[in-house]
């Protein structure tokens, strides 16, 4: 299975819009939304079947048994994450706890245990296509592992599929690193703004460590031609294949708001995405 | 020499697992006596650092070689520190790969990928 | 007064709002907590930058003292340690700095060293003190940098704007924990609504007073506005989709410093916001 990951570094550059269009254009039989912090792909892709849901357990969290606690304060003093509060009863702040187990090991009264905590939910839609997605519970930290689970459940449900399209998450941190592992190619959706360029450079640096093929396209290129040219010359200088320009298009917003992909209607952005898609496929299958 | 292979099920007829760190089982196979033992991989459920823990497990079982389709940077560091050789599997058949090793047809794994670091982290 | 600016997804105009509100104030502090992709400093181009490296603690082993009992290896929930060929190996980037290995080593063979994961930069841009957190690429967690960013801002009488990371994960919670008020920035798309809903739940969970700013408004239906009305979220203001504003912003220029039109717009918005915050802090001190 060839895996194409769509990333942007900066949020809101149109990653999901482009992923949605690619899925339609490729008639992809397998796709996943790895933006588990703010999943959106399901909004542009209609699923006829019901999702198979499963709970996702993140890191175990500490729990203090009040009946056994002798209030020695050792757990609080040794917790590096300031996760234990004396109120005056000793309690664990589940949002701060990282499950390291120091409190459990140091407690002289055996009052602390580590309990698995539900950190999110995985959803898998299987009909003639396989769509894997998940949503992280608010304030849960272990998003990278959930990303790995999303990709795993997609792969095992769509073993004999030749192409999978994966919508990544913004940033350069742990969920992005998890979504990068094992992909064949990364398409970076850049935005012609100074912020967008700065973020693009950081995401390329992060992605390069995994040695996938990397290509760049520019969304809303006409909102700033000068910056568009800067991105293109950056790509030339770093020998990154350039997959094309997509214009800003209010029709695209309307398509999305009607639950459609931008290639479902005839619009300038949709036509440009087709071109980007063709170039991307060529690079992926070289 | 004993060798280790990440496998999907506790059977020599099953297949090589694509993930080293998160494989459900390891086959520890003795090339001389042809005996096989299957180990549960306790690292599979780890939030992070699964490759490191899995590598520790196979090193502790005194193997001379690891046969795997892929291996992360951290796991490779552990395995190399123990002077265990890492060979790249040719397909997902366990028996094919053992035979290929016997015939000297397996190449050393050279593309160590950058790992899934810390994906259990915040 | 600390005001956090957040949005479920990126690219809604969080930085646009935070930067311009800060610039429209007479005197203010702008803190960029989006440490993975900090952008505010690109707008402010602060001068007199003082940089402080942010470190976390990583164990180091004294091999002369280690007897190979492996207590540390067994203890570490993150598998950051391995014991191979009579030697302990530490994997820095997997370590969560919990300190457990050091604490429980019976031979006291482990101590800690500092490892740099990023930096905090402080500078000045006219009326705004700009504080930026930057996470080094390849590092997984920016939480220690955010903690640092928020720990030493004097909770003075002035206005502080906190530009939060996107999403609603722990990193965002950390950013809004101490905020007096939260501004939710939303786009007029179905994506925008879905993500607005996420941050809306987050600010409710933390019981933070909040209001919304609708950005990139086009003619016609605005699903984000509809959502605000349904949920009773106060709409602080609307910013229309505007090519000129978009161009200024994409060139990393601060609109209120470039054009009186925008100065007036953001000043009015700032007034609404400060009035709201005062109102909220008066009834919920």
C-alpha cells in the first residue's frame, strides 16, 4: 500500500479540503484523518455505513485511595508534573498526570495505583471504502499513540488497497511525527504568508527525518503572489518538487458548507486541485 | 546461533509482523537445534519507547541476529550496542526468511527509519 | 488581565486577532504559546531580544556506580532506558523527565543533566512586549516552554494577550489555565463550527468567561454565527473577508499599524473585549 500524507505545519491552509478532493479524484479505497485533535475529514466525506467505535486508552493515570492515604505528602513532593493536589485530601489532577508511576512507587501506604484512562475514541467506517478516524478527548495528551492506532486500523481493514490518503495534523510535534512514520510521500500544503512560509520550513525539516518523498503545493496562491514566488524559489533551491498552485475561491467555501468536496462542483479551485493531484500521483508512482 | 523474528501469531506458519516494536510475539529460533519458542512482546502495549523495550527483550534472550522488515532508530541503537546483527526480511514468510539466512541470502537492514519517537508523549 | 485567544483549528485568524488587539492597546504584553509554530514575532519583529534556553532534566549514568540491577529500566513507564552489555543506555527524546529512575536507583548512580528543548524570547515592539516560545524541531512536547511562558508574566494591571496553539489538547489547556477571559476565533465554514464546538466545550469545562470573534465572514449564511446564536455565545465582533487585510496579514504586517481603518476596527473590538472582561471579573471575581 502506498501512503500519501497531507501536511501543512500551519493550520487552516486547506489540508483537509485538499485531502477530501484527492480522495474523490483518486477514488481512494482507504483514507484516514490523523488530525485527532480537531478531526474534520468526516465533514467532507459522506459515509453510508455506521462507524465501528472503540475506546482508546492513553497513558494510565494515578489514583489515590483516600482510605489508605496517610497524608505524608511524599507523592506531591516528588511529582514533576504538579499533578497531585492536597485539598486537603490528596487528589490527582488527571489532566496533568503523565502516568510515570513515581507517586505509586514512593507511597509508603500503598495508596496509589495506576489506572488506564479513556483518552479518546476510534471510529472505523467500512463499506466499499475504509475510512479511519478518531477524536481525542479534551485535554488528553497522548495524541501520537492515537494517530498510530488510526493508521493501524485503516491498514488492517484495507490490506489489499494500493493507495491510502491520510490527512495529517498541524504543528511539528508528536502527532505529526506519529503520522509521518511509514508513509511513502508527504504533500505539504503551504500558504503564501510569512507565517505560512516559516511553518512550512519547520514541517519540511521534521518530515525529512523520515525520508519520504516530499512535494509542495500552494493554496490560496493569489492572496499574495510575492510570497507564492518565494515559496516556489524555496522549493527550487531545496530541490523539492512543486505540485502546483490553487487559487482562493469563495465557491470552495460554499462547497464545503454544503458538505461537498471542491471537485464535486465546477470551480477554479477544484480545477487547480485536479492538476496538483495529477502531479502528486506522478511523483508518488515514479 | 539463536535468531529473533517479530511474528503475527504463535506459529511458524504465521507471518512476519511489519512492526518490530509493536509486534504481538517474537519467534526465538535456534538455527542449530531448529527449536522455536514464542515470546509475548510486553512492549506492544507501551505508550512510547516500544522499540527500546522490545529490543531489550530480544537482547536478553541472547540472540545473535534479528530478522525484521523494519526497525526504528532507538531499537537499532539498543540492538547494535549488543552486537546483534539486523537483517532485512525478504517477504512475510517466516520459513522463507530462515532459509534465506541459512543460505546467506539476507542483506543487513541499512535503512533505519527515524522512529515513532515519543508518540506516547504529550 | 489575561486574555487567551484560541480556536479549534489553525488558520482561523487567531494570530491576526491576538496581534492586532495587542497592538491596538495602549500598552500590552503579547505571549505566543503556539510553540510548535510561533508566528506572532514575525508580525511584531521585536527588538532588544533577550533569549532564554528552556531545558528539561534527563538522567545520566555514572557507570562506576551502576551495578546493573535494572530497577530503573523496569520502573520507566516510557521505556527510555535499556541495559545492554553491562551498560545503561538513556534515550533522551523518549524521557518524560519524571525523575523516577534517579529517585529509585539503589546505588545513586543516576543524576540529571539539563537538555535544551527550545527557548523563550522576550523583546519589545513599540507599545507591545512580545514573548515568544519556540520548540526545537524534533522535540515532542512544548509544555515545559508554555509553563515557562506563563509562569513569569507579572499579573499586572495591563493587558496580556495569549496566542494559544490550535486544537483542544493538553497544550491548549495549559495555555488557558490562568486566563481571565477567552476569545474564540471562528471561520464561517462547517469545519469552523465543528472546531468552535471543541474549544467551546473546553472553555466551559474550565469555566472560563468567553466570547467569539467571527473571522473571514462572507455574504450569505454563516454556520459559525448560527452556532453562536444557538449556544448563546456572545459575538464580540465580525471581521469580513477583506483582500487588503488578508494581504497585510500574509506579509506579516500589523494591520492596525498600517491603516487607520483597521486601527479603528480593532480599537472598537478591543473596547468591547475589555468591557466584557471587566464585566465578567466584576460578577465572577
